[in-house]
């Protein structure tokens, strides 16, 4: 097992690169766990900077303007599309509402009655659409005898209700343990990709040294045994890294294990680790340049985290972004973590897709490896 021991020795030389990722991750996890009981768990609207242009100047348009002003901060603007888009680009305004002439008639006929410009970089700007639609829906209900009863609209919009969502097993979803475990294991997807590609890739780059290659060729060790020991070394690093994250979740929030589907998270993380290890194998056979490996590690780990739902929730991502994300195992990894299941059979399709990606990465990596040996 000379090659295996040498592989682990080199990996130990890169321990600080691995520990840096892990330490930062656990610092964030500890912060999230210590204040989980104090954080706000209900939805609250954010005050946005909104510009309003009212060309109708009717009682209904004034009522809508008053309602929007009560929910947001109003900024000056004008009816000029290029000016509006410049305001949004410079973040002077988060949204701009244009109330055109004939507004009242369009509301009565249930037609599109306002023009809304929003900052697509800010998911919270969608609440402007919700506020406008809410007000106009209530106004339509009160319409009769040619007039809107705006006093009733104002009274209805001031009413509030307490809502407590209960899950399938009767426990309140206000329990932050469920959210903590979901976020914790989602973020492990980013760290695992970064550590696997960076650490294992850097170790493998050292094995391309010409002196090592010459010694291998003149040694009695068969090429198959040589590769088996290298793959065993990679599996060792991957197993230790994955185990650290699993044990970390138990140490930080072990008292809540009975309230979450912990087996789902563990199985999903192990399957994703297999896919990440196979992706690392592919990267190692494409290049052994240390600078290229570091660049690929950053791009793949951070890039896939943004588009697959690890950093930005999938529900606020665009359809086209999610379509691209489906070509990476991270997408299915996040889907499993976000789901509530009754048994592991409920997530068999997502787990199968991750294993399918693992097989594809492994096959393509073997093709590149074969070409490199021939060269």
C-alpha cells in the first residue's frame, strides 16, 4: 500500500486548504444554531423604494397610491422608460408603477391596468405586484352602482389573521430545527464540491511529476493496483470529509434529531458525495494544472450553488436558470433536502439522478484517462 500511504501523506500537506473551508462552514453553522430560537419565523414585508406616476388622478388611483405609500418609501420619478430603468439600475428605485389614463375602466373590465417596472436582481420586489393585485382585487369586490367603496377596501386591508401551518405529523413548522438542518445540509453541497475538487485535485497534480511517473513505470507494481490505491486514497479523503459534516450536525443540533428526517439528509449527502467524487475524477483527468484545478473548483462549487438552490432558494430562481441547473447533481441534492417525505422511496428518483450523473462523470473521466495514457 505504498501508493496509498504516499497519497495520504501528500493530502496531509494540503490540510489547511481543507480545514479553511470546514472551519468557516462550522462557524456559520454555530451562529445559525445559537440564534435559531430568537429569529423571526414569519413572513414580513420589506419597505421598498417605489416611484409612482398617476395619470388617471381618480379616487381609485389615489387610493392605490395611498396604499402603496403606506407599505413602501416613495421616490420621485417620471414617465420615461429609459429614466425609470436607469433609476432601477442605480438602485434609486426598487420598483416604479405607472397608472395610465383609463385606469378605472380597465380595473372594472378586469384588464391589465397598471405598468410595473421592478428590479429583477431583488426577489423582494415581487411584493409590489402582490400589493397592487391585492388592492385592485378588493376594489373590484366593492364596485357597485358605478362607484368603488374605498372605505371598505381600506378596512379589509387592515384586517390581519394569525396563521400557524401544521405539517403532516402535526408539528408546527415554526420549529427552526427543520429549517436549520435543511440549510445546513444544503450548504454542505457547496463545501463538498469545493473540498473534493480542490484538495484531491491538488494531490493528483503531484502524481504527474515526471520522476514519480518514471519510477512507476520501472516498478513491479501493476498499473491496475497503482490506480486502485489512488482511488482508495481519494475515497478515504471523501469519507472523512463527509463524516465530519454528519457528525457536526449531530454535535450542534443532536437534540433535535427526533424532529427531522435525519436519515434522508444522511443518505442524500452520501449519494451526493459519490457524484462529487466522480466529478472530481473527471476534472483530474481533464487537467492536472494546479491553477486550473483551483479555478475549476471555485467555478463549479460556487456556480452550481447559485443556480441549483443552495445559496438562492429554487422557488425564486427563474425557469431558465433551473433548466440549466438540472444538468448538475446539486439540483437534485437540494430538491431532496427541501422535501418532506414519508420514506426514502419518495426520493428514489432524485437519488437515482445523482447516481446517474456519477456514472456519467466516471465514464467520461475514463475516456479522458485512456486518451492521456495513449498520448
